[in-house]
């Protein structure tokens, strides 16, 4: 493909690029094996080639990414063609007797003033990464203004994170205890992803989670974390539950249920030991697909928790319409219950309300014994915060021998 673009750049012609990412390939590889994934990719390539007109060149760039170079295409034609290609992938694929709903996410770039093929492909990749933030089946045109906000450091860190997700090297979960407030007994843990970069050392989540969200890597990172946490927690033989955060990009794409099933089956973790934490703001207007996924999760016996509760826009409706097991009251309220009567009243009211609905409550961010005493007075059942323990690496929490986690990584 690089040679094709190089040749076209020598000619005074209009052309453009569709940089396509195949959604859900990882799920097929994990559930049916890489040979099935390879056969699916062959079918994807054939359908993609058939969906574009004569004068387009189709090539595979990497494992699940394809590039389509279209001669004579203007900006408007490129966007129309991208929509046409997305529509062509709405029909399912059939591989090894199974039906697979595989979509494309597409970044669009026109020729403009490019002089190098590598730069052209790079910008197509960044446009595709921006489209992935919007979700499966999205199309995004490359935005030079947004692109130039990226530094070389950002680009290098993105490549490193992509490699870490693929190999598991340097990524690991830490676990923060969740306690029963009445006796401080540990009843569960929240798993939090950490990354030990081979050169930069241990990075804080703020240094790479935002990057993962901007580039669309949050989806792959989330599934890696789900597998790793289930395998680790099951191997530890720990009692209680473990909570895993689910990003908005992971919802409504048809991947949640099969990914949870796979993680539970491969780890042996009981469904009742797994909680999926979803930020309330991610469910402001849940689609029918998201509603169906969460209903299926509930039937499986896996609990759904609303994280950062109280900061969204439709709290009561969510408690009415979804099978919510737990709400986690946002720490912005807990930090003020000693000093702001209104925050204290909101917390007290939420606890009483959820008690009537049979919904569990976890107060987040507890740091003082005074906060704990007030929450006990309000009859809050569970709490989490530095008062009870900071997130800890796997060995101190689960007492696994060094190197054990490497054996569990896939």
C-alpha cells in the first residue's frame, strides 16, 4: 500500500484514504481460535473489496486494520464511500458454523498536500482512532488541528500502550479493599489497572487512561483487564467479589456478554464474584443494545454497579429501568458530609432510597473516622477509601508468588 500511495503522490490527481479497523476480531480469536479469526479476515477482505468501486486499492495494514486508497475521490465522495462500506458490514459473517456481527470503524483522509506515504497512512490511522472513541461503525475525517495537538511523546506512548495491551507486558491490576462499615471486614475489592512502562517506570492512570480513550485503545485495554482480573482473583482463592471498570466504549458493541462469559469460563471465577462498574454518566441515554447487554449480564448472575453515582443526569431513571445491584456514591459527596449539610442530606437520602429498593451502597473516598461515623449513622452498608487501604499490587493483596501473574497473562 505504501508503494501505491507513493506512486499516486507523484501524479497531479485527487485521491483519498479510508483507514478501516475491524471490530470484534479479538473476541473471535479468543472464543474460536486464531485460525477462525484468519478465515474471518479473509471474508472481511473479500467483502471490503466488493464494497468499493473500481479504482480503489485495498490492502491489509496490520492484524485487524485495512487501508483503501481511492483514486479520483473528493472529500464528499470519500465520506459517502465510507458510509457505504460501513453499511456493507451490517450483514453478519458466518465462520465455522457461527454467526459473527463484525463492523468497521473508519478514518478518512484526502490527499491535500502530502508528500510522503507514511505520513498519509499515519494520519489515516489517527482519524480511525478518533472514530473509535465514538464507537463501532463510526466514521471520522482527519482533523489537522486536532492532530497537531499530539506530541511525538504522545505518539510514542500510544505505540507503547498498544504493544503492552497486545503482549500484557508491564500491565497489571491493583486492588483496593471494599469493607463492611459495621465491622470493617473486607468483603470485596475494586481492581484498577496499572502500567509499568519499560523506560518511564510506573505511570499513574492519569498518564495513560486519557490517551487510551482518545485513541480508542480503551476498548482493548478494558477486555485485557477483565481477563487479567478474573484470572488473578480466581487464582488467589479470595472470598468476596471483585469489581472491574467497564468503559463506555465497551458497551453496545456486542462484545460485553461474550467477553464476560470467556473471562469467567477461562478463570473459573463464579459469576457472583464479579461486579462490573459502569460510570453513571455513561448511561445517560442507554441504547436498546446496551439495555439488552446489561439485562443479559444480570441473568448470568454478574452484578452491575453504578460508579460515581450522583454526578450524572438520570440517576432515578437508571435505578428504575436497569437491574442495578450497587451504587457507589461519588467521593465528591463523601468528602463534604462533615462540612456541608446539603451533601450530608443527599448522601443520607440516597442510602435510605436504595435501602427501600434493595440496592447495595458503597461510599467512595472515605478518609476520616468522622466520615465513617456519619455513614454508619446514615446506615450505609459498605465503604471504600484510604481509611481502609490504598490500591495494592497483586502480591501483597493476593499472596501470589513472584512471576505468577505472568503465567496468567494471555
